[in-house]
């Protein structure tokens, strides 16, 4: 259904009320539902999900080879052991989430094909009114909720980001975006050009290399990769010793997080050494004759963009075998047969895959309003990347980029449940974050420091995101290692929280 059709629909007749409404049934929303059932069993709640099933990212993406790029011990929930190899396929992640839903009887709370279109807060009633539409029938639906738990992710699921290149319409082959992978795409024996060199490209290239005639990865500039065996030695040893899976999960999580903390610190303390190590490891896989300087030597500091893990070095094996190759250049324009590069070289391809990223989507393309006034999140200031000034009774789960997203989904889960209980104890119906007197002169900055982390979709959409302050409690610091202690220790009676 298009927007005009949705808007012209009659108003819903029936309104259902819940204490909490969760938007989205991805890893964050399913986690939220679990935490509510465990920590706030007296709260009624519903999960509204636009797609036909759970999984979010792991349902949307269906491109060849689709897999996680962080380990599943930390991308998995802290409460459910991960028993497989660390880098998992989308199907394995969905199966794990399916078990969480089944084991905790969460299915009865989730409504699929329910797209939220509007959310309006009324201070008179201390309630959110949520308008949704049944994606399959177009039926308008209305809900009210005391609290909104936004687990709708950070990018638009319906469509990925494809830059406009001159001459695209002239190209006679097929252009495909990994986010909307066509089920009928047969690439057997075809020449394929993949534009981009992020985690998605690094997955698609080796996955397609096996069946296509040749696959070329075209990048404007190189990316850092780490590679290694898709296994965690410590987990293997503990299994051999027949240690219980819950213990293995906890011990391996601690080990991974410890190692990651050391590695992240090193990327700041000695970026040159880390850079040399990362590039040296790739050189060792591709051989001295390969032009690593041109194709695998990024210009930015390690971890300024997400660092992708290449399990078992499959991307480099594909390159070494000659089935895959890398070109570092810029597109001048598309041609009938492929693309013409700025260097004058033409790359011909039967299929072009645009692994060019996402469209940032702030809070699910939902028309938010507070007391009848349309809400622009760009005008708000964030408390820890979770709550926003002027937006009552709402929390957004925005995970980590340098650590697994789910680590934060679990932290936010505990925070929301604690907040709901605290509101009950105080008999408060409304909580809002507000700058304290000591914050009045605080410098307001964009959501994330460009120096710290700067992927393209963030840069394109920064103006849409809430502002941050220059104090950790008024920013999403992307620092799990501090937040894991700070968030649980938050004083909910601090003046930053205003109750009524
Ligand atoms: C290909 C890919 C690989 C990734 N790999 C990793 C990784 O290995 N490790 C890592 O930490 N992170 C990874 N990420 C980031 C990843 O998106 C998150 O880790 C995580 O899956 C996000 O979970 P989520 O539940 O918060 O959001 P999502 O997975 O985005 O799910 C949000 C859900 O909300 C629904 N929704 C959105 N708007 C509405 C609406 N208006 N009404 C109703 N429903 C709505 C969507 O349909 C979707 O199902 C990856 C991202 C991508 C795209």
C-alpha cells in the first residue's frame, strides 16, 4: 500500500491498550519482550512488526552468504547460550531467535504485518496513541500504550541505498541491491560486478565466486578486514571438558569482550601498529605479488568504520584463486555493458550488485507528535542514546558498532524494566529526560563524533538524528565497556529524569 492509500483509509474503530508497546521484532524487540516477561511479568505488552515474521535484519537480508560479522556469543542474548560457530548465517540467527520466542511463549505477544505509521503523545492522558496499518489488508488499527519501546533498528528495511550514477538507465544488465535480493536471480556462469567493499560486499563476493564466471569487487577506497578461523578455541576446549553450555556462554563472552577491549584500546593508543598488523595479515594471505597497498590499505584509522571479520579468509581465498578480483577506482558513468571508471577502464558485467549501504531511518519512519506538535528528533537531545528531551515515556534501542548490538539491547532491557518499576514505586505516569541546571551550557553536538565513527549512512543522515552533549550521560558513547557499569548504576532519581 502506498502512503496516499494509507492516509485515505477510514479511522480505526477499535483501540487496544497495553502498558508497553514494542516496535519491531528484530533481535532488540524479541529481547525486549523477553526482558518484560522476566522482569515485569505484571505489565501487558504487544510487539508490532511490519514484516511477516521475526528476525529484522536477519529476515530482510537474503543475499548469498548472508552472515553476522560479529561473534554470536556476544551478538546472542546474554540469557541464552550460543552453541554454534561464532560467525553465523542469517538462518542460524533466526533459528536461535525462534527458540527464544518458543521457550518463553513470546509468540502470543507479537503481531506481524503491523506497520506503525504514527505515534502521538498526550500529556493530558499520559498516553501514547499508536496508529498502525495491516500491511496485508490495509486495515487501520489503533493502540494506546503508557510506554513505547522502540526496537525498529536504524535503517529503512524496504530499500537500501544506491547512489545515482550517470547513465544507469543505459545499462542492459541487471542491477541488484543486497537488501532486496531477487529470488529469481541466477548468476551461474555470469560475470558479476559488486560495487562496495564493506561487510556485505566481503560476504557476497566469495559466496558468488563459487558459481559465477567471475566476480569483481569495485571499491572507491579500501576497508580494513580481520580474518581467522570461524571458531573460538576456548569454547572448543570447554566443550571438550564437557562444561555446561551456560558456563561456556558466559566464559566465552567475557573472553571475547576482554580481547575486544584490549584491541579497541590499541586502535586508539597505537593505530599505526594495529594498521600494520591488519594489513600484514592480508598480505600473508594474498602473497607478496598482490598489490595490497592499492586494494587493502585504508586511509582512515582502524575502527573508524566497522571492522569486518572474514571467516576462514574466504574473500582472500576467492581472490587468490582468480575467481574474484578487486578494482580500486571511481565510477565515471554506467555504460550499456557495465561501468566506465575514472581511470578510463571499462568493467563489463551481466549483473551489478550495489553493496552501497543503507538509508538511515530515524525511529521507523513514524510520524511522531507530542501534544499535537510534530516531533523532529533532530531538535532533541539524547540521554545515553536511549531517551530524548521532550519525548516522554519512550526508549530507543540503538546498539553498538564496535561491539555486538545485542550487548546494548540487553543493557537497555534491564534499564527499561528498572524504569518501569521505579515509575510504579513513585506512582508516576510520565518520565521525561531534561537538561539539568549544570547542563545548561553544555555544548550540543551531532549524534556521533565523525572522528570516532563515520560510515556513509551516518554522515548522510546525521541532521535527522538527536543531538548529543559533551558529557557521557548525554551521548551514545558507543563504549560498551564503560556503559555496562554506568547504565545499571544510573540514579533514576537524578534531576535529569523528570516524573509526573
Ligand atoms: C547485513 C547486516 C549485518 C549485520 N551484522 C551485524 C553483526 O554481525 N553484529 C552486530 O552487532 N550488528 C550487525 N548488524 C547491525 C544490525 O542491524 C543489528 O545488529 C541488529 O540486528 C539490529 O537489530 P534490531 O532489532 O535493533 O533492528 P532490526 O534488525 O533493524 O529490526 C527492526 C525491525 O523493526 C521493524 N520495523 C521498522 N519500522 C517499523 C514500523 N514503523 N512498524 C513496525 N515495525 C517496524 C522492521 O521490519 C524490523 O523487523 C548488521 C546489519 C546488517 C544490515
